[in-house]
C-alpha cells in the first residue's frame, strides 16, 4: 500500500540530522524532499478527484470538495481550493506533464501552470498543437522559475499558431481583464493599537501602476531611503536599511498623504477631504490628541505635521469644543512659495537625503500653532520621513543667517548641537597656495 511507503518515508526523514551532512548532501536531500512533496501533492489531487467521483464530500456532510479536502487533510481552504482546481482541468490533456508531476520531476506550481495553459488553448487546436505546446512548456520548466514560466505559458499560442497569436492572445487578455474587474475588491480592517489591515485584489494593470509609484518612493538606491533609528546616533553601526515590505508600506502612507485634493469627488459641495478637530491649547502645547472627521484619534504632534500638507484641513476648537478657525489653504505654502523653496533648498534639507523637491513637504520652521507664519523664510523642504522625524522627536530645524536650512541634533546625539547642512549647500573653500 502507498500509505506504508509514505509512512516509511516519513520515518526515515524524521531521523535525518542535517548537521551530519556535507554541503553536497544537503543540496541533494533538499531536492529529494521537494520532489517527494510534489509527488505527494499529485497523489492528493488524484485521490481528491476519485473521492469527488464517488460522492465522498457529500457523504461526509461537506458542502464542497474544497471544504472536504480542507477538513480531511487539515490544510487551509485556500490550499485546498488550489488543489481541487487541478481536478477541474481536462484529464485527456497533459499526460506527460501529469506523469512528471507524479514522479516529482515537476513542482505542483509548474504542473498547474502548464495544465492550465493547455486547458486554455482554443477548442479548434488539434492534438499535434497541444503536444507541441506541452513539449515547449516542459522544456521551459526545466530552465525557468514559476513566474517566468507563467508568462511564457500565457503566450504559448505564439509557438503553436503564430499566425493567429495576436487575435487569440488579445481575446484572452480581454477575458482576463473582465474577470479581474469582476473580482476586484478591497477591505480595510481595524486591528487595534492604531493599525489597520489592507487586503484586496486589483487588476494587473492598475496594480502595476500602483507598484511602480510605490517602488519609486521606496527605492533603496536613494540616500534618503536609509533610515536611522530616532534614538540612535550617527555611527555606521546604528544605520539600518528597512526591508522591502516595510518600505512599500511607508511609501503607501506617503502616497496617500500627498494625493491631490482637487481631484477628490464632491459630496454636497464639499470635497471628500479629511478634517482634524483639536483643542487650541493642545495644538499650541503639542500635547493631547486630535480627532479626524472619520472619528479616529491621533496625537497632537501628528496633527501638526499633517496640517503642513494640503490634503488635511485643521479645525481648531475652543474649550467648549466650538470651531474657532477652520484652516484655509493660505495656511499652506502656495505654488509660488513652493517654487521659491525649491530654488533655495533644492530638495530635502536633511543632511544626506537626496529626495527631490517634488517629493518633499513644506515644513513650518516656527510652527503655525506657535505663531509662525506661512512664508518662504519660515518654510523648509523636508521629505516624508524627515518631516515625521522633526515633528515626532527632539530634532529641530532653523534658517541660518546666510539663508541655508540647518538641522539641529538633540543633545543626546551631539552634546554641542552643531548644526548640520546638506552637502548641496556646503561651499568649497579655496585651497591655500603653497609657498614657492
């Protein structure tokens, strides 16, 4: 029985001690384990198909083969659904693929890609064309990973019917796009502790557009993407680079905060803009909290930072929670002032940051809540990250007597609090002439 063979395999594998193996043996055992896993998944699919033919899911009181497989094998419904989908493909196609999969020479992912591609070929294709397509994809599978194989599989018709390829692929893309739109969804779920989870499905085109923007914002090749711990110092040992997923998350925050509000939809004559409500004393003292119009709380320091951006309108309240003043765009640096700041600062004013002016925010050197005006002399360009740091820590910024923005580190970083200037504003000193 196959179960006896599987039990023997599991017993043998459980006693294997990787530390006793040579490097070559580790590679060989890993490949053997992957082949065994693929072969066992192929067996799982065949057994699931047989169980469905016999009506076992219904007999066991399950609503679907997916629910039955998940319950029987204790895998997730997502994994069970993927395996069940393989039982839906035409069993008369892809004989060689199924044979190689069952012996572990193809991974389950590769087999799924090839079988699905064969199943999607036009009905009028003859057996010879199916065989050519399968042979080509199997050859690719020995050389390419799953992602590249999937791209090649989507265009396999170019190999077997080049004359009709454009028409066939165009119709295929149109079907896929329609299905993608039908399946598009997004959910934002509160997780507690000031966090929300975002999950959803987007069409590939729009997802690529969003990904391109976010990867530009999160590019690790930018000096400004090297983040320092707020409590760290300037030594190299304290400098760390964030992983890609965290960069992308921060990039999405940056993108959302800088969406142009003039393109927001109108509702009752008012743009769909978030407002911040907070007490005047809290705004001035940078203490307490504020509330968004969505009934979400946030700290006073973050409210002050967001008030520097065009997408948020601050609504300052008196002690009786009555509006004292609703901020207008005159609070914000206008396009002419931004142009002047761009000319003067040239980008983010933080030493070592190369974020360009278009990616920067206009920061009030003397906070508006402390009487600072919205002017060029009281403004400075800082990128999203460093603007956060100025509002959320004890770093400071000022305009020097010669018109250059300087960043002042806190005493814990530099007891002498020597001002830091961006390299673009550091002038080269003429070298002294050597005596003849």
